[in-house]
């Protein structure tokens, strides 16, 4: 016999109501905790991407060119840090970055730094774009800025979350 056969009808409903409420509270607590962890991991991915862009700026200022080695910019990024995998594509006047989540329910990021010749000097313009929803592909391609407007342009389905301008 089950234990419910010993309880009267009212006690069964109280017992089931209590268990249902407890299950609901545990479920809500889990999702709140998961969202907090997810936001922290996404902030870490953004922060590392921002550091990669700033470090490429320093490489360019010091050596006159961008470095093709991701490990020179931030130790450990070639194997992935936290819940993000990082990729970098270097061209002569621009560098593209991707921060791709290794865990579902995380947004992806793409970043870029562009070299812009401005008469006698060079201006470097960088930015970070965020995918609108969780995705295992970064929003690409990031476009260079319009003339005399020093802000990168994100793809239509993504959002610009960080804009950087580096002067000598």
C-alpha cells in the first residue's frame, strides 16, 4: 500500500501542495542561479575580447603591425578561456576576433580593430558586437567605419556594445 492510503483526503492535498510549492521554488532558484552564472561568463568573454583588441593596438603601436599569434595577446586564448573559444583573423589593415561559447545559452561576440590612415597619422578603431540570442556563431562580418565617423559597424542582426578609438 502507498503512504497516501493512510492519509485522509485533506492531508493528501496539503502534502501534494507543499511538495508542488517546494518544487516550484527549487526550479525558480535554479534558473536564477543559472542566469547569474551565465551573465558572469558572458562578461568574462566580453572582457577578454576587449583585452585582445587593446593588446593588438599596443602591438601595432610598438611594432608597426598586428601580431598573427593569439597567444601573444592573451595567454591561454588559443585553447579557450572559461566557456569561450577565441579565434583571430589578421589582415594588413584589420584584425577580426570571434568569441564563441562552448556551452549553450550563451551569446557570442565578434570584435575588430581597423587601421585608418588619417593624413600624417594613423587612427585605430575597434569595437565589439554581440549576437542577439544564444549562438555558436559570432556575428560577422564587422564593417569598417564610415569616413570621418570612427565607429565600427556591426551586422544587421547584432548589437554594438563597445566602441574604441585609439590615437597615438
